[in-house]
C-alpha cells in the first residue's frame, strides 16, 4: 500500500475557503492546523522509514492526528453554522 500524507485539503475539500478564513481570523484554529500538519508529516516520515518509532508510539501519533482532525472538523462545522 503506498504511503500518503493526509492533508487537510484532501480531508475537507468542500471547506477550503472556510479553512482559509479561519486560518487568518482564528489563531487557535491556525494552531490546530499547524499541529495537524506537523503530526501528519512526522507520521509519514515514520511510515516511510526515515524516522524510527515503535508501533505503539506510531499508533498514538495516529490517534492524536484523528483527534485533531475531529477538532478541526468541529470548528469548520461551527463556522458553517455561524455563516
């Protein structure tokens, strides 16, 4: 199975404009996105063999990425309800 990044643009293609708006207007949202992107890159590096990490630690990183994605999705949903 080929390795892939999980960029937010692919996870939420219907919300690209909303993400741009929140990224510039909401510092907390921008932090969530930065953390997600950093984590996604690290997971990719581990899966690609460029960084060593045991499976348990890798699963913890993936779980954290899912939690961040859920938080981002919730913020996007609330922004849609406001607009």
